[in-house]
C-alpha cells in the first residue's frame, strides 16, 4: 500500500516542482509587463506617441541577451548599443540571433538597451529607461514594437521598427507564426491548470 502511494505521489510532486518553476517565470513576465506598461504610459503622456506592441522575436533575443549579461555586475557605464555593437560585445551574437530565427538584415534598424537594477525594482527599472540616455530612443516615432527579457538583475529592452530592416520578423509566413503563438498560449494555460489541480490532489492524499 505504501509503495503504491509513493508511486502515485512521485509524479504529483514532480508536477508541483514544475508548477513552482512556472511561477518564477510568471514573476519575470510580470516585471516585463510592468515595464512595458510604464514605457507606453511615458510615450503616451509625455510624448503623445502611439503604444509599442510586443514583438515575440525581439523578446526572444532580449531573453538571450539578458542571459548573457546575468553574471556581469551592475555598473554605471552600461549603455545602449545597436546590432553591430552587440556583435563586438558577444562573440556568439550570430548564434543568439539564430536561436530566435533572426539575422542582421532584419534587425539592423532596431536598438538594444540593457540595464542592470538590483532586484529589478519596478520604479528604478522604468527610470533607467525613461530618465537616461535611453529616453532618446523611446522618443522616436520610427520605433513601433518592443521585446523585453530579464535575468537576475538584468533587463533588456529591444525596440523594433515597421520596416523590414528593423522588424525582427523572419522571412517565413507571419500568419503561421501568429497562429502558432496563439496555440502555444492556450496550451500553456491548460498545462498550468492541470498542474495546479494535481498539487491540490497531492495535498489531499497527504492529508489522508
């Protein structure tokens, strides 16, 4: 009987561990969403500019770059850089682009802006972009999209344009990519609900 219970509890425990990891990712997403809302509010209120829309491929690259930065300490000299500057900073930059199905030809007009803020305090993070040298990029009308990624104390913002050279959109079918993204979001929601229910079930079994 005890052996059967252990066999049942193991997959449930594993699911709960996965759920906790998912919660950490959700916290990171909240930080990024808060920054996006803050930047769009800044553009609308102070500059009367249209809101930046999420760009999934730029977000992918922002995550990759944040991961590269995560072991570097915070400094006061961190500055923005365009794609060529990034290539000199990271020898593996072409690989980072490839991971997100991008290349220099569809990213050269974008701008990449990293910032390091202890514990990613929301107010300080927003100030690092709206009250610094980065504000000049946020003030420009040619930027229409945004991707945000974070890791540890680092957060990276990438601004994209509506032109092919800065769209961060691969040559493949955009419609197909959009359909896949929607399907993925629905699947993730279902998985999260299942994990939550499994954790509740495990708690009930332990109680018995």
